[in-house]
């Protein structure tokens, strides 16, 4: 079947009248036409980002774990005014929030919730012995309850048919949320900003797997244009279909040439991986995922990124630009939440001197201070966070 389309149109009375669209009939053969479809994207909720990102995408999985594990392993310091506490119930609570989790595991899960949902919810419970425990609530099971003025007053936690309401005013729960420009009550997940790159990377992997499973199946159209006219008989059509399915489908038959006869012509209708610049597009999507989560691509082994001179510089930038700002934000929120419960002017902060990722930076600072002859020993101690006179 062929279509004759007019290539030009002229106004009436211009001397030549544009030909009208006509449909040719007869033994003109047949051809299949394909129209581009609109792209389909995954949803931005916690379940979709957790499934398509953390559970199915290696780049997102590694980037989330890298941020969450590095931030979760940061040791805590507790101050009350200018005094630092070596022992305190708050430090004990942060070291062992509950009976199932150590402090690092608890904080790792908290940062994972922030990266995948944009929100993290902590509930404080009092045990029968008078001690306190901290528990994380899964973000997709929590609903923020607002009053008549739109201010959040409670959290509704659902698990199956069970429902529990936790008041925020009593200090029994805390919501941590990242900035969301269009929502007053819920934060925005960093991985949600890379949703298009995430879907592109996942679909590229699926396409590559399908190509391996069925790489020899032709992607195009067989055009039948016999010289003497006529159409394929039903037996001929069935035989051709069977030959294509049995002789050219499957990875074992990859690369087998397609044999055509009797007026058949092959018209390729898809782009090759080279035409699509397949690997460049996949690596570009991987870089976008890493960028949204704040991880230098060099740390994930993504090629084509020479922003940093070496791995050590990339690791230092990762701690300074991603890990420490997130830990500092959480430390301030926890301090404001725990202060009324334990009393006093308590302030949680991180111990930067105990971070392995900043060891090179700390060593360079000590060398500069050691060479500074114009500073006294007390001034040098103060510059690295120690109190004068041999006390920290």
C-alpha cells in the first residue's frame, strides 16, 4: 500500500492547482509505519524511588549508600555552653537509639530516608525502666496532620490496619525534611530531581538486556513489492513469519543474515546503539544521578569526569559539600528537639577530627600551624579545636 502526498500547496488561482491526496490501489506492496510515543516516567513517591532507584539502579544504590554510610559513621560531640561532655544520657541515646539498632545503623537509615523520600520521622518512646528509645517511622506510612491554620500538629502512622497518631507539640516525634519549593509539609527527595536520568539509565539497561536475549530479531519492516503484482498468500505469510521467529530470534542466532526472496526488501526502522550514542547517554544519566545526590562521579567510577585532580580531592569535596552540611543540619534539628527533654543548653555537633575522609586536610592544617612561629602553643591548640593549657 503506498500513499502519494503533495509536496507543495499553492493558493487557488495561482496558475497551478495543488494535487489532491490520492490513495493508490493495486499491487503496490505494503510497508509498516511507526509513530513516536510519549515518554513514560516513574512516579516520584518513596516506593517508586526506592524500587527503581535504590533497589534496581546500581548508580543510585551506590550513591545513596555512600552518602548514608559516610554521614551515619560521623561521631557525635555534645556541648553544654562551652563545656564538652564526655558522658551524658544524650550521648548514650545516640550511641544506642533502640534495642535493634546501633547509632550508626540508625543514622544511616535516617539519611537514607532523607535521600529517597525527602523526609525522615523519629519517634521517642519511654520504656518500662524509665529509659528512652528512638525509632524511625517509614516515610510512606506517615501523614502530616495540620490544624485549621495549616500548621502541622501531629503525625499519623499507618501499618496495615493499625493507625497511631503522634502529637508533635509534646516532643514525642520529630520530622526532618529537605527544602521543597511547592509543599509546606513534606520535603523534596534529592533522588526525585534525577528521576528522568534514573529512568533513562534503567531503560538503557533493560534495552541492553533485551538486546542480548533477542539480539538477532530484526527491528524494522519487510516491504513486499513484487514486479508482477499480487500479494503474499496466506501460506506464504505464515511460512515467512515462522522462519523469522524460529531462525532469527534469540541470542544463539545473533548476527545471522536475513535471507530475502520473491520481492521482499528489508527496511530498518530503528537506530543502532552507535546512532543513539548509547554509552554516552547512559554515562550522562549516571552523572546526573550522582550530581543530584551530591556524589562526585569519580567516586562512583563513572568515566568522562575530570573535575577533580585526583580521587583524594574528590573525596574531600564529597565530605565538605555533601556529608558535613547534611550532618550539621540534622545535628541542629536533634539539638532543638532533645534540649527540652533533657534540659540545659545542650548542643549536638559532629567530630570533624575523627573523620577519615578529612584526614589529609587535617594533616595539612597541622603542618601549617607547626610552621607558624608567630603563634603560641595555646593559640595553635585553639586553632585545631583544643582548649589552652592541655585541656580539650
